[in-house]
């Protein structure tokens, strides 16, 4: 598969529930990179992916992929989506319900290549499932098919828009491994939109942070998150499930990923926590206990 | 959570370990952090900074003499003692600033701590967080 580098410079007005704002992004992605777009909802991450795929047009700007111009508003040039070698995976799979797994993947191919389909079915563990229709598959299985289908076109760029958000924790981990395996095998330039920091750290060595329609940070995840305000290195987001007062401390049950964890918090300054609160848990990384398993 | 505000007076770096001395009302309070100064925006001499440490990470001493390996010693006065069965909260004043320690109720008994006592709050350097001051 041809490895493609991306050069993008775009401006677009976006309309959201909270009002109008302008998306203004300029970036370069090298061939074979796996980059994450990170930022709050509605900041323009999906829009940029759609502009790259040709599903949405920018108000102003250009996009060059490999050595080819995909669009340039100043030259009024626009390469239609079907001519762009892009594999796109959305959060909601979007498989053809009346076709089985094999046909779903085959349909995405430009030119039939049976050997390649076999390879994809094998890599994604779909051999046993290949004759089933999407309604007979689990969420994780459907997403595997969606990934295989995106790769069936032999794309130069892979765009993953929160592909694993709808899946449970364990399935996410397994699919993250598959995405890594695929990237290692074919080295396709990949952009992953994810709000899951653990996922971003696992899969990407470059993160582009967007805020208010602009790129505010661009670098290795370790470096970006070194900029956080508190020096504690073990940080994660959790949700408060229960608050119980024991002696002079509050024992708060937090939902961390999929697991409930009880933490003891001294509330001498009358901070109040209620079930449903989202909290940032910060702990010192100095000499935690590490145990090989 | 205890919070002290001060100014970074000295930064000592060795690879990924950075020792930060902070001037808090004329006293030096020290923290160790994992990170390189060049990569951490708020780590610059002269910059204002907040120091955070948990109540449970404050040890209390009374009438101590001799040496202790803990670098941070804050001389305080006991303002209020809130006793539980297992833990006791010691509310104290450090140069006008309120601080709180969570210590075993058993220790309070042994030390015969009471309101008005002059005590020393000890905090280890690896138990102090640094926090960038948010001016927004």
C-alpha cells in the first residue's frame, strides 16, 4: 500500500448548539504516522476528517496527500471522495445490513482481490463469522468488519472517528491491539479521533489537541500532558458513585474505567462530592508499588 | 488538601528528577517531581507556584530535638483538635495560614496534644505536589 503524507490548511465556519465558530487548522502528517486528534466535543475533529475524505468542503484552503492535490479552493479544484484513497471508520459501524461479513468487505474493493480479502478476514479473526449478517454480530465484531472494510480499498489514509467509543472496556483493548497490529503490518497513515486518553497513549505517538476550532498543542502525548497544571503523574478521570463518611474521612467509591475503586479522602475543607460528579484523580508517581504479573 | 503559595527560588535537576525549592513567607519548602524543567511550563525561578499536600501526609512533632531526614519543617500552633475514633484532625496555623494534619488518635493521646500547643508539621519532599497558579 502506498504510504501517504498529508498537508492540510483549512478554514471553515461551523455551527453548533452553542453558536458559531471558525475552524482554522494547518497541519502536516508524515507518511506512516498514527496521529490522534484530541479535544472536547464539537471542536471540529470530525469535520477535519470529513474534509480529508471529501465528505465535507472547507470554506477556504487546500489539501495535499502524497504528491497529489485533493482540493484547493483558490484553484476551485476538488477531487471527489470516490477518487480519494481513504478508509473511514465511524463510531456507528454503518455496515450493509443485507450483506454478510465477506460481502461487506468485498463491496468496498475497487478491484476484486480474493487473496487480500482472505488476508483481511484472517487478520481480524472473522473466518468463523464471514457468512453472518451484521445483525448476528456483537458490537466488537461489527467494528472489526468496519475496519476490514475500510482497509479493503487499500487506502493511503485511514481515518478512525471514535471507532471504539460504543464498545465495552475489554473489547476496546482487544480492538486497540488489532489497530496496532494492522498499523505495524501496513504502516498506513492514520488519524484517530478519541476522547479516551489511555487509548491515545497506547496507539499514538503524536497527539494534536484542538480547542475552539484551533490546534493548541501538537506533540508526543507525554510532552503534552507534562503541561498539565498539577505535578502528580498518575492522573485519570473517574466518576463518583458513592460517598460514605467513616470517622473523619470520606470513603468515595469511584468508577475508574469499568472498575469501582474506594478511595479515602480527607474533607477538612468541606469539599463536597456527589454521585455523578466527574473528578480528576491525581496521585504522586513517586515510588508506587509495581508488581510484575 | 493543604495549599501554600510561594515563589520558586531554586530548581535542581537530574535527568527526570527535579527538586524545587519554594519560598513560602521566608521559609523554604521543597518538593520533588518527575519531569524536566524545560518541559514543564510553570517551572521557572521567580515564578509564583502553589504547593499542595494531603492532610494525611503531614506528620506532627512536639518538643523535638535532634535531626530528622524530612526536609520540610513548618512551625505551627494548634488551633483546634477534632477527634475521631481512629483519626484526629489537627487544625493549625502556620504564619497565619490554615493547615490541617490527619494523624492517628492514638498519637494525639501519647503526645498530649492540646489547643495552643506549638508543634512542627513535617512533610516529605515526595509528598508535595506543585500546581501552576491559574490566573484565569
